[in-house]
C-alpha cells in the first residue's frame, strides 16, 4: 500500500496553481499557540467541498472531525453558515463569516480527472484579515479519499499551529475477542481515527506488544505460536514476516531504535531476572545493557538514539530509570508515590509518558526526561500502555472497562482536558502509533 500510494497520491503543494489570491508567506494572522497552558479551541468553519456526489461532504466531514479531536479547533455547525460557497476560487464574503465568529474558513472542491483519479483542492482563509493562508491540491484514487482528508487536516493544523499534524497516520493494536478466560488476540491496524481496520494475524496464536518502526511500515511484536514468546518483524504491506531470533527464556516488550536498525527488549532468564538487551537487525548480534538481580523491562529509546528509558524494581518497586544507549549511567528519575511502568520517550525528546499505579488507581502521565514536572493526564480503571502521536502532542492508551468487559482505546492531549474514545468494533489494547505516512 505504501508504494502504491506514492505512485498514485501526488501530494504536491500547488498553491501557485490557485492564483486568484496569494497565500501569506509569513505567520498567519490567526494562529494557535500550542505552547500556552490553556488553549481555547479556535472557531473554524469547514464548508462541504463542492463535488458532483457525496465525496466532497465526506472529505470535509473527516477534516472537521480530525481537527475537532485535536482539542485545538471548534468546527462551527453548518446550520450557522450564512454564505453558501459556490466557487472556491473566489474570495468568500468575509463579513458573513465574521458574524458567526469563524476565525478561519476552509473551502474546497473535489473533481474527477480524465484518468479516473480524484482531485481535491482546498483553501484556508483568515476571515478577520480577509486573506488566504494556504491553498493546495491533491490527487488520489477513490480508495484513498480518506487519506486526502487526513492530509488536508494536517496541512491546516500545521498552518495554524506551526507544528506538524498527526492525522495521516495509522495505529497498530491488539484486537481482542471471545471470553475473558479464553481471549483471542490478533494483530490489527487502522487509521488513527479508527477507520479502515485490517487484521494482520489470524489469532490462532496470541500476539502482543506490536511496535512501529520509525523509518519503515514495519512492526515488531511478540507471538506465542511456538509455545514461548518470540519476537517477530512484520512488513505491513507485503505480509512478509521473520523471526528476530531464538532467545533462551522469555522475551518481552521489543521496540525499534530511532534509525530502525536495532530492536531493544527485555529477556527473562531461568533465575527469574529480567534484563535489557539490544539486537542489531543486520548482524543479529546481541548486546546486554543491564545486569541486575531485579526486573528491568519496557525499554524505549530517546528520539536521537543516545539514551534509553526503562522500568526497574531494583529499588523495591517499579520505577523509571534512564541510561545511555550502551547501558552506561543508569539513573533513577521517578520518585513519586506508587509504581511506574511502560515508559515511552516522546518523539519531541522533551517528555516521557508512563503508566502509574497509586492508591488503587491507574494513571497515564508525563514527566520531563530528568523526572521533574510530573503531570497526570488521565486516571481510570486499569489503564496502561501509552503511545505517542508523531508530533508529541497526543498520547493514546488502553483502558479496561469496569464490570468485567474488555479494553478500549483512548487518546488524551498534553493538557489532560481532551480525552477521546477511539472507536473500535471490539475490544482493543496495546496501541502503537505510526510515524506520518509517506
């Protein structure tokens, strides 16, 4: 799918081809400061894209839903619109949009090319300044219309916040079905909004802890098909799979290095100790990074590959530690009450997300990389497993439902005020967010 999209989805920034109105080269007059502690959602009007069928309204709806879920935008109800856009190449009547407090306006068109491809165009307007902020057009086949919508949402997000969006991404997770005592667990993948679910394993063997490569559409995961947990690599588009290696004892929590050339994991030996190892995927050489009598697990690289965060109970209960990528300088960084687990380094490099269990509650939180500035983003019943959106602004995790149900996926932004349920048809756990698609 990746290579097919690259061939058919020509993501060309062609504002210059939409010459009726110039885009602003400098900062937008209307913008969102994402670094403020309390961000008021920006009122934005997103009109149905003109088209000869329902496709234009569908794309506009996906764009609006993406932006609204971010918590930074408040799409205005279409019933409040005064002007009906009939030609997106002509400047809108800005007064009509200022009356309803639409600080930004999105218009667009969807048409079909002679070769059958879709052509989607959009313009982003600053209504109070009366100027166009962005204009682009994209080409794809109809099967990729949702991707066009996500890419447009990313372009709007970036223009108004100054940071990359995260909507044109996918999430790999564990789809769970069946009785709780005999739960079937299979690999699945979906768009970040829960659409386009596809199963990557048949569920005959339990799959666990899928993790995306930061450089390729490839995942590492664990499977029990041999009776023991083993680490596999899976090429998502081709389905090609290979065993990373046969390790003595149990293998846990594999993750890629930032360059995609290594996998880091914890191995449980016969003596009951779990230590952290890295493996070079080219040479298949293994390097031991910790050597303690405790349980060291859940390693995660910093985005520059120079450090590793992990969990260890060497101090009596699970806490978060940071060390060099070669195992040097192992230092405890968490000192709050309760136990910590599943630490994951932010792709921005500034924060570590974690699961915390304290006072009978499970919490998803973040801290600075030195352990300071701990903040709890979400508290709930048996929730864990945070994973970062590629722009480092949103965390996804899973939460078991009280009353003996099953796990579901949720996301929350760094303010902790914008928690969203991620729709899945069944129970879902252990999400891992992809990088932005090519």
